[in-house]
C-alpha cells in the first residue's frame, strides 16, 4: 500500500510574473517558436502542411506519413528547434513566490519592455500532463506551449512556443498525447486540430555536465560505509537519485497539422495509430503513424453502425492498457465499455471487413449519479475502475475478453460530492496496488480493494490558499513516475507541477513471508524499518517515532539504479536488501552499514527479477544476467563482487517469485509453470540450495505471470519426520492469483497419478499470511517465557489470515480449511473471524496479539509556509475478536486455551475488558434468551483470570447505568464481589463495587461497606483512596453529616493534636463543588494486593460518583 510523505517539490517553466524582467530577452537554442506550418515569415518552400480529415472513410493523409523514421516526409520547420531548455526553469520547494491561479494576458518571460517580442509566456495554467511509457520523460501543455521534461534530473529538455498566428488559426491547446515510444507528441487544439511534433534523441550526448578540475583531496571511504556519489566520481557530487545519466540532448521538430472536420471529442495515441473520436458525425478514426502495405493510413467506423453501442452514443473519454490489450470507452449516456481493436489480419474472415472494434458494455448507470465520466484499467489485478458523477469509483473484475466483467467493489470518498467536487482523473499505480482519484476540490487514494489510504479533503483551504498549495485544493491530472516512487500532480488554473513522494510497503515489490511478518516501508531514497518487535509490550504499541529506524539508501547506488523496485528483510529483522534497475545493495540494521558493489560493471551485469529473500546471513536473489536466469547467493559477511558469489543455480526459465518456507526450504516458481523445492544444506563448507522436488501446474494455473504470492502447507508429521524429497507429494499449495486466494490440494487419481483439486477460498485479497511460514524464532514459547506453543495449545500457529480490502479475516486453524476442501469441493468452508480495522494493516505481531499498521496525517501550520504528510503507527488488539468467535461457536475450551497464551501481556486485562464491553453493548438492546446469550460465556471466561473483578468494574465505568443490570443479571450480587475485592486487598476495585451498591440500593446514609472500606484504607495508609471516599460521602450529603457519621463509625482515634491535625487535613470534609467533578491523580500508594489491578492502572478515582456513566465506550 502507498502513503504520501513529506511535502511535494514544485516545478514550473516560469516562477512568478514579478520575475518577468529578471532575464534579458533571449532567442537562444533553448526555446523554439513554432508557427506550426503557417506561412508567416516563411519562404514558399515551407508553406502549410495541413491535412483535413473528414468523417468519410475514404479520406487519406496528405504529403507522406507520420513516421519519424522517414525524414523525407517531414516538412521543414519555420525555426530550427534546438535543445535543451533549462535557463527558465527552477525547482521550488519552499519558495517565497507562489504558484497561484494563472490569469489570462500574462506577460512573457524574457520581455524587457512592452515592444520586445515574447518568448516563453508566463502564468499560463497547465492543461494536460502525460508521461512516457518508460517514465524517463514527461510533457505538459499550456494554451500555447509544449514543454518536455526529463524525469531525473527533473529539468526541461525542450520548450515549443506556438506563435500568435498558430494560436489564431488552430486555437489554444486543450490536450496532449504522447506516442508510447516518445517519438511523437500531439497537441489537440480547441479548433479541432491535431498538431504533431517529432522528438529526436542522441543517446550518447549529454549537456550541463559538472566538472571539477582538481579533486585529488576528496576523502575516500570504505565500501561498507555510507558513501555519497562524489566518492568515486567527484563530478557527480551535485547529482541525486536517478540523475547519474545526466541531462539528455534532444531536438523537437514540427511535423504536420491535421484538421478533423467532424470535430474532436477525445483522442488516444497507441503504438501503431492515433485513435480519434469525432463529434458530428460520431465516429472513430484510426490514423496510422505510417501507411500500411496498401498505402492506407486512415480507417473510420461510424458509432451508430456498431451493434454493441447505442445508436445515439458519443464517446466522451478513452483509455488503453497495453499489458491487457484492452481499451475502455465512456459514452455520453454514462455507460462504460471494454473494447478491443480487431486486428487487420482478421478482417478477411469477418463478415463485415469495415468493423474495426468489438466491445461489451459492463457499466450501465442506474441513475444520473452513477453516470460514468472516467475509466482506467488495472492490468496487475485484472480490474477496470469507473469514476462516476457522484465521485464514487465502481470497480469491475475483467475475467475474460468475452464480456464477463462483473462488479467487484466500490470506492467512495470520505466526504460528500459537494465537498469533493467532480471527479477529474483516475490513475492506478504501475504495480496496481493503489488507486489515485483527483477531484475538483482535492484528491484521495485507496488500496486496490477499497481501503481508504489518504486524502486532502481535511486540508484547511485558507492555509492552502495562502501558501499557494494548489495540490491540496483541486487536481486536474496526475501521473505516476519512478516506479510509483513519486506522483506528478497539476492543479486547477496553476502553472506548477507538483511531485509528491510516496512511501509503500515492501510487500508491493517483493511478496514474501518475511516482508509480511516484518514491517518495512520504502520511499524514493530511503527505507523505514519498524523496530518494536523485540521491545516491551507497551512500548511496541506506542506511536513514538523512535520505533522507526530510517536509513538512506547509498547515494552512489541510487545515482544510476533509481528507482528501487524490490526490498527484502530477513526473518529476524537483522538485514535488509534493496534492488533497483540493476544490481543490489544490502544493509545491516544492527551495525547501520550498507554494502554496495565496488565495480560498476559487476553491478550493471544483472538485474533482480523474481524477488529476494534471506536465509540466515545469506541473501538469495533471483536475477537475470546475459539472458540467463539464476539464483545467486551472496553472504552479508563478504563484500559485493562477482568473485564473491557463494553459489549460482541456473534456472531454465524466468523466475516469477521466490519465497522461503519453514526452517530451511526455498520455493521457486517460474514462468514455465513449475514450482521448484530447494533445501539449504552445507556442501563442501558452504551453504547451497539443493533441489529435492518440483511440481508442474500446467492446466491448473493459466498465467504464471499473474501469480503474486505462493506458499505451501505440509502435514505436521511430514514436517517433523518426513523426507524432504516427498514434500511435493503431501504439500497443499496456496496461490494468490490477481485477487483470488486459490488452494490446491494433492490427491491420487485411480491410475495412481498425482493430481490437484483446486478451490478458490477467498476473493478480493490484497495479501494473505500463513502463520506456518513464520520462523520458529517468533514462536510465543521462545519470544516469551509462556507455556509451550505447540500444535495442541497454540492454535494460532496454524492460522491463515486474509486481508480483503476493508476487513481482516482469519481461519484459526487452517486444517479445517484443508478438510473442507479435500476430495469434495462442495463442502462449505469453515467460518472466519473478522477483525474490523480503521487503518491499513501491515503485519501481524502474533506474540503480542496485535495488528500493526500506519495512518497518514496531513500537517498544516500557520508558522510555516508549506504543508506536509507524516504517518503514525496504529495498532489493534485482535485477541477479543478471536475469543468472541470461539465463544459464539461454544468452543469455550479453545477460547480459554488461547486466552492463557496471552495472559502475561501487560494489556491482557484491557483485551478482556474490550471483549466484555463489545458483547454487553450487543446484548443490552437485543436481550437474547439466556440459553443463546453470549454474555454468560464471556463472564465464565473472565472468571478464570485474576483480573476478573477489575475488568468488571472497568466495564461499568465505561458503560451507561442502564447496561449494569444486564451485566449483573449473570454475576453474583455486588455485595459478594465487594467482599471478594476486600479479601484480595484490591481496595480501589472494592471502591468501584461500592459505587455499584450505591446505584442499585440507593443508600442514603453511610453504609457498613463504606465504613469498612474507609477503615481499611486508613490502616493501609492509602490516603488517595481515603480522599476519594471522602468526596464520595460528601457528595451524598451536602451537609457533611454522612461523612462525619462514617468517620465516627470507623472509630477514628486521634492520639495527639499534630496527628489529629494531619489526619483531619487529609479527611477534611470538602466544600461542595458540583458533586466532586475534579479528578485526582493516582500516586501508586496501593498496598496489600498481590499485583496492581487493572483499574489501578487505567482509571483513578474508581469510587468517585462522577465515574458512573461518564464514558460510553472503552478508550
């Protein structure tokens, strides 16, 4: 999952209008003024080259094709373009000048006076943003300019400024298209023209390369330490992540202008053609970049003749996804269609060769609020998201290309449509785990299956407006760059481009059990490791920043290998490895030292494809090197070099993923649909993976590339005494394919052959955790000195956890799932335990009984001129949910066994209190019959633990008085509980029952119980409790007679004046102040009890009458 961090960087081709005179007028090679084929100031040889495209199918292109590889077909440009354009741009992070709303008629940058010709117009808002397929370039368009940027370093490579004649003839720019290979850029104008430009790049040429003449005195550092890029190449000291390649040299040429007579609704740039949806008549025109063999360049199909479209439909928006080879069309009637282009080779066999597209309607609005306005494809999870008029996003599952696209789930903004405004853009992250939605008044992100992650709707608009932070108040367009490390945003009427850094879980890049058991977040240039696993219970659940260990990835590695694609943590949390474009680096958490390759050739020789994992101090990496596929083993103790590879295992096919299993097993799944089983063993003094088995899944798993996670479950006997070479025979395999969790169980057919029975056990799964994959070092028996955690007692050792987007579910015993799916697939799956969460979970701390996650927080302050995001730790105690599940199923023995496993936790009593409170709230209104009531079972469970009396008192303090009678209907009389508390020496707990006695029996005078408790508190010198009792008795009677009577009955003897004065000072009858609402601070003066009670820890002043019903729920 993804979370924004920090404050975004800001980029623009101009800074502020006040700076317009800061630069002298310039017509240097950095900016190109384009007349776009018009004859203004040109010789006759360079007259206009404008093709007019009508809706007629017979229309043909003029003057050659749009192929950039054919220079003869390219018309001459009015002014020779040159590159790059960087003098007029500047990266602004917290500049005093703000990028506010742009206004018409802004002056031009470079104009020294009113008569000077203009070069780069300032103040024009950005109207479109597009990123190339590879992500190394992005472009933005304003009404009159096209600016091409390099992603890293973020600089302008070229600026094309349209001349005034071009603006008058063709109209302002309204949209921008980029051919996927970045060779052609297309501007769509308001007068229905398409202006095309070609891009030429010299791969070897670089500009603006810093050079230091004398750098012999630069201190060198050891390879194992953190080192900056200047250590090996001082001329790179000014460069940041991903900037090692320098600034590219490129040129832009005007190609041609295309007039679409039928009008342009929207357009789409594909690899082979430009797809244009026209207005009147409503058609789809396909303009090839290069003519086909028959010299045809344009194909047209009228929408009314498409039988799968409504005859009056007109296309409003189109998108295309290359991995799925699928397009989406949104029409003016609010419907959404999944569309595929019919290949030209199939036309001969079609009954109607004029048909260009086939499609299926999958979204039909039920009312105007559900009219589709945007659609986007998530190829990684086979989903299609449709943004609707009310701001909601309806997601569908694309199961095939025959129209089987059922609904999956719905994303909804956290505010009303009036507060969010109209939906403006939708974009999935490249890995498909995060959905970004831009609105007119903010933005929001969700996880792939519906968990709200972050949003800007809670931002203070007045502060954002003062700071000029348009990225908080409304988004026009957004694009992911850097492998989803950053998100580019453009706001309404703003000339700025905002680059927001994103942090994400390591699971998104490397799905393996250690990354699920240990929380690691990665950002653009650092990793953040949660260190609370080995800390005391109360410390590990706090939200203190020191629980995160943040370390920067070495700059010399990020310089050329940014972005980081894969992060893997070791099972014991001691080591972390990262891998970028090529090579890898690893880090020791204890020593704080990184290791990188000293030889750049060895680093660039391979790239990690298939993930990484750790076995003890050995890093196992699935790599591709020189068109071969390997498993490589690197020792953390040795330096990173090609000569120090411990072992190399050749693989016959590319590796999809690798995952550790158990103590010494490694599972490797490849693209040829084979699962290999390796066992780590010492061979000739070194650790090597030994292959002991393999399984083929041909005919079972259709697409190996769609497998995101994998693990297997072995029978207990096979794990302990079995032959590892036979594991593949007994193993039940779990596959996470797209969003489905699939269980494959082995069986033998009548012919004696091994076969697998397949069953989908869960849908919409973002991740799953099998606790059997957890190494024994995390077992509760070893992490805590509790009772033994084995197969008979610790049933959560065999639990299977599944996160389905909005709820975390688990099967406490996976063997029940295996039994239900064995041999007979018609059996129902056992019920799951639901753990409701209001944050995104990252890991399960089984020994501590909590679910760990994070939550983003937007910080806005008036004493600083920018806003920023930070995230805080969130935890949830899962023990009450599982105990309630066992009690509902009448499995009291399992509930008691599980509770005893966690009874030594410092917050164990709090967990039981939550359980009691939840059940009481459910049954106080429903009033179930005693034979089906859950409350008696809960109280029976609580009575097995010494904190029982404290838990009941605490629950009464946090519920309304009307719930007390429901609770005490299944409890002994409060008098008995009061006596038991006195016998145990829990005086404050007894004070709580005194309050209950008063409420139930309406005592008007001091009772025997008050006197006994007061006497006991005086004898034990618990003066805080005496003070609380005095306030309680005084509140019962404003005259103070009740308190005085209680003191007389307690036979208080004053031996001398000083003692009497001191004692009377402590027990002085207080003046009446609103029934004693002032709260007292506990001083830990309790004595006479074996252990501090839960009520002593969590609530001072139990006997105070103000604590009766002041809180409606647990804190």
